[in-house]
């Protein structure tokens, strides 16, 4: 059985970048080795603990705060936590980093806007462009390229398997 230090991999990127796909694949790989891990997926959280929060600046801050506090509880209980949230601004990422301290590792899933838009199976970009979704990141709301990422995945040019293997190796390196 492999041993990994409790860590929070906070994945940021546009909608459709591949965050959740990579997160759940990494979780499956870690769990197959007996590693305590959990994915905190932004879409899932918004149906539960973050239900009722919209996409205003205030609601986004609260969404990130609640998620970071949940991750903090899990990491204190020896989990590897994989957070998959757009987290569109450097300020929001910094607030999560402040809550989680040195356990926080920012992973930028850097997939270009046009590729994310093409991958849009939920039709969110089209709805946002038609004004049906206000404050949609990348369309009517800002996405800051991270200024302090700890690791970057180019999900445009590599397979899910390669991305997961790279993150696995990154976690292994952190645990030395």
C-alpha cells in the first residue's frame, strides 16, 4: 500500500476544462491502493452543502469558504482531498489557501476557452451567451490565470490517463 501525505489538490479551470474527469479518475486510482481520498466537486456541492448559493461575488466567496472548510476537516483526518471547482479569481484561490495552509496545492487545468466551449455537454456556454446564465465564468465573468499554481495540467494536449499519472507522481513527490 502506498502512503501519501494528507493534501488538498485544488483544481481550478474553466467549465469543461476536465477538472472533474481528472479528479474522479485520480480518486479511483488512489482508492484502488487503499489511500483515503475524497473528491469535492463544485457541481455536487452546489446540490448539497452549497445549495442556494448563486454566482455573485459574495456567493462565490461563501462557496469557496465552505468547500475549503470541508476539505480542511477531511485533510485533518488523513485524506487526500481533490477539489474540483472553477475558482475563477486569484483572490478566491488565496482565500482557500489561507484556510488550508501548507496542505493546499493549486492545480491549474489549463484548457483553452474554445476547447472548453466545444466540450460543453451541458450547453452552459450557449445558455450564458444567450444571457440565460448571468456571471458565467469565461463568458460574462472573469477567469484569472492562476498566479501561484503548484502544478499545471494541459488537458488539451494530453489524455486523461497521462494527466492522472502526472498528478499521482506529483502527490508521490509531495509525500517524500
